């Protein structure tokens, strides 16, 4: 970043981003403020920007096209904010990103399968300490350069839908950082507290149970028996009701 300016506006109690910055800003810190939104196109004039620190603000979303003019951006810190969703193509124009930090967003419950599309150079991704119950495999398949993935501190639901992701994660453990080993299952109850990477193919055997021909025949037989029993029950109830009606009518005739 030789020759580029470092602009530090951290901890200034800002409610909005500074309106003007030096055009040769290479490192911009807006951390520890109260910024809730960023104007569309804010970074369009800062083509030399390499690092942007927005941690510990009040951001819940980023405007579309924010990174159109910041294709050299390599480090982006969005930790300690109020994101609940990482939508599709959120970082599409930031194709040079190497490190992305989305940790400590306590309301982050969903990452769109196309959230990280275009980030082929991304090496470090931090999704720790959010509220993610699951993560689709599609969200990570387009990140061939990923070597560090942090997932701990989320309430992972290790059901059948998580099997493809966990299988991918086990296959990448030699390349991804060990922080992923800190991630634990919150549910279902039988695996609560178990590390994600402790789950094996045997853990998901129940997800692949298939019915044999004998099973289908037994189910059909049981259904047939239940149907016959239902018809017979209705028939007996009809006869009983009819007899009661005749007995009641006969009693009335005798009284007359």
C-alpha cells in the first residue's frame, strides 16, 4: 500500500460515512461508530481502496453496487453489525477480496446460496458467532481459494439437510483453518454439543433409509386391513343405530 493514504475515522461517533475522502485512499477505517447505512455508489471514486473496516457499527444491509468502483478491495471487515441476511451477489463486484469478516453479527440467520458468487480469490471467510442454523454447500462451492473458514458460535442444526455441507467440510479440513473444528451442533438433541467435524457418514444413515418391496406390501396390507375395519365399524354402528331406532319406536307404540 506504498504511496496510498490510510484514513482512520474510527471511534468518532459518526452516524454517516464521511462525504469526501482522498482519491488515493488505500486503507479506510470507519470502525466503532454508529453508521446505519452507506449511500449507493459511495466507493465508486476510490479505485485504490485495498482495505475497508466497518466493524462495530449498526449496518443491516449494504446498497447494491457498492463495490463497483473498488475492484482492488482485498480486506473487508463487517463484523459486529446487525446483518440478518447475506443476500445473493452482495459482493459480486468485489472480485479481488481475499479476506471477508462477517463474524459477531448476532442476528445473521441466513446466507443465500449465491451470496459469495464472484469471490474466486477469497482465502479467508469468517462466519463465526452468528445465528446460522445451516449453510448451503452452494454458498461455498464457488470459493476455490478458500483456506480459512470460521464457523464456531452458531446454533448449527445437524439434520439431513446439512449432510452435503458437512461432507464437503470434512474433505476440505486439510486446507481450511482449524477454527471450523470449534463449531458444534445445537440440534437435533441426539447430537447436541457434538463438533460438526465429529459427524461421519454413519451419523446420517437414517437419512438414506429406503423401503423394500416387502415394506411396501406390508404398508399396503395394513392400509387394506384398516380400510376393512373402518367399513365394518361403520356398518356395525349403522345396524346398532337402526335397531335402537326401531326399539324406541316400538316402545312408543306400546305406550299408546
